C-alpha cells in the first residue's frame, strides 16, 4: 500500500458541478507535501491547463507503477 499520490498518477477530478459521467481524467504533474510528509495538494494537468487541487477532490485511477507495467 502506498500513502501518497505521486507525479504521473492518473486520477479522476471529482467535480460537484458536473454529472459523474462528465468528470475528467487527469494526470498529476506536481505534488505539495505538508510538514508531515503527506501530500495534501497536487497540481493536475487537463486539456484546459494546469490547476492546483486538494487530494480529497480526486480519486486515484492508476498509479505510476501500474501505468508503466501496462496493467491498464
């Protein structure tokens, strides 16, 4: 089990303004660990640009390792 989101992970951006079928898949391009070493804020890349989002508004789809291994 892994504690922190990492760059290149594939996530779903949870957006209460849209229906679930309209939520966007995005990639993590930057992480901001807190003083405790745990990531609470990340930078995501979408078609519209890059944005900072708290991790509680994201759902992990695939880790960097899973993507590199071709498991998806």
